[in-house]
């Protein structure tokens, strides 16, 4: 994971100023950047996050339509995680605060232990950790659906992040940036403050490009 991030940073630097104004697209688990223009014909059949339906910490149904025409950050966690999750959460708080007044930027974290992370548990978790329910969705639901979405849409696997036990392979520090058209536009290390700073900057790049 760290090697992939380093390669992405080196590529970013080598491409210079023009790259700073555009973000790549990703369509498979190696996360090889595809430098396409927004009007490229290739995007017509390019990988997108598909339909899904889960429940958030307030018991509200959250679907792909919740993120329609929105930019959002996606990740995975579980409420009793004592390891990487608290650090990732503290970094996502930075994202929440950076776009506190922007309704078009959201956060979605999927629980990898949905049987334990009930709506009530997630609500208590959100209150304890000062998570803004209008900005940040903690999602629970059918485990098979969550894992299928993670593997086929977000490309989460044993190769993404640190090596994990088979049942917990989604327990990863990785955060993904999804644009308003449901394309993956970036992958970041949620344990690394500098990487999350890049995430915040890249969200601003997407927003700026929308205004052009």
C-alpha cells in the first residue's frame, strides 16, 4: 500500500503543474492511474460505483442516490476497532471540518462487522466521536452486500492495506475519493496526515473543475 502511494506521489510530481489541475481515474485493483479528460469517450463505459443500499447511524436508508452529484470519501471500519480506525477517524475529522459548510462533499464509512455495528451502536459511536450526521454516513447492513461492494466496486482486498485475517480483509487504512459521476479519482493512506492533506486538496481540485 505504501509503495503504491509513493508511486502515485512520484508520478504526480513528474507530471508537473498540469497534473495538479486534473486527477486520474481508476478502474481496477492495481490502481493504475488513467489520465483521461472529462469528455473522453472512454468514460462512457468506465468503472463506476454501482447501486447499493444500507442504513446509517440515524436509521436512515442510504443508497447510491444519496451521493448523486456529490463528491465523497469512502472507507471501511468497525466501531470497536482499537488499532487503525481511531487514527483514520481523526484524519477524516479533518475532511469533515474542511468542508463543514459544503453539502456537496460527504463521507461514507462501511462497517466490516455489521452484525455488531447496529444502527444504535453506530449512533452512539457518532455522538462520542463528534461525527456530523449530515456530512458523514456510518453504514451498516447485509455483510455479503458490503463485502461484494468493497471487492468489486472499491477494489478492497488482501492486497489493499496491511495483511489481515480472511474475515477482516477490509480492515484497511485506505480512503477513496469518488467524484460526482461515481468514478474513483484517488486513493489515500488514512493513517498519514500528509496523504489526507492531499485528499483534501484533491477534493478542492474536483470542485474547481466542476466550476469550469
